[in-house]
């Protein structure tokens, strides 16, 4: 895949990530965030700290906040891409939803497994996309790549192809370097914010869904099929 496919005036590329600070076993303070980029210019960014959280919740909330930015700037760009290095989060949104059903406004899996972890976050994600007819591509990318090591760049390409079912075989290292640059930006800034524990990042963005869970899933699946 060539860099020009995403690095142009018509594409808004949103990179999301989360950093953690361990408090006790499996409990963390998490800073998650998203940065919206056109070409090499930052259009906007948002970061928040969540206490007593988990890594996976933080990664999912990073994508959620990426969707807030996508909504904010949707009229200015023909294509909006969201990139996350969390395979769990991306797979839940792109694949897992086909295996979910709702009980008492909670997400469950059709194979009988218990409630989907971080259901409330995924419900917000589904509602934002379906309610606003938001057309956005959500991709998984490999995080923590050294752009100066060819081996790492090949890993980045392999991950992108496998995770996102990409058929294109004409790849440029510059494409992976671009993804790595902005993924690292979000990662490094979230780590810094978490380190200084700036209180202005503690208050979450308010969100109130207006659809029941079953309708939300169906609207989202229909939108995916149309897109």
C-alpha cells in the first residue's frame, strides 16, 4: 500500500492509543487519547485519564474518542481512517459485533460466553457510528515499531495485511513509518500526561446513547454492509 493513499488532503487519519500506570494487580490508571492528522499536520487531539481501569478499556476508549474527532470533522474530509494498535478492540468492532446479542442492555456473545468486557464502551462506539451514519475505516496496526529497522517495518506490513484482510501487495515502507510516527505520538503524549497526572485530563466527555442495544447492533451491521 502506498503512503499517498492515506496521506493526502482528502483523508483524515486518526490515531488512538492508551498508556497505563500500575496501581495493583490488573488495576491501572490509564491515559487514553486520539490525534487527528491530515498529511503531517495535527488537526485536533483529545486525551483523558481514567482511574481504576484496565489496558483494554483504555484502548477501547481511545477509539471512542477517535470517533468523537471523526464526527467533529466529517464534513471536511472524504475519507476518515482510525488506526489502533489494540487488536482486541478493533476485532470487537469489526468482527465481534456479528457474534453479539443484547440482554438487559448488555452485550453477550452468541456462543454462550458471558457479557462482553467493557460493554458500555462498545455500546457507545456502536451508537455513535450507527446513529450518525458515520462512515469510518477502523484499522489495526502494529505498535512500537522501530522505523529504522527493516525487520520491524516488515512486521508492520505483515500485521496490517493479516489484521485488516488487505489484498494489496504493493507496499511502501513509508506507509508503515507514517503509521508508526503518529502511533508513537499518541503513546508518548499519553505516557507524559499520565506521569504528571494533570487534573484537567480527568473529566470524561459526556455521552448519552439514545438507542436500545438491539437496535444499535442492527443499525451498525446494516451500515457496515452498505459501506
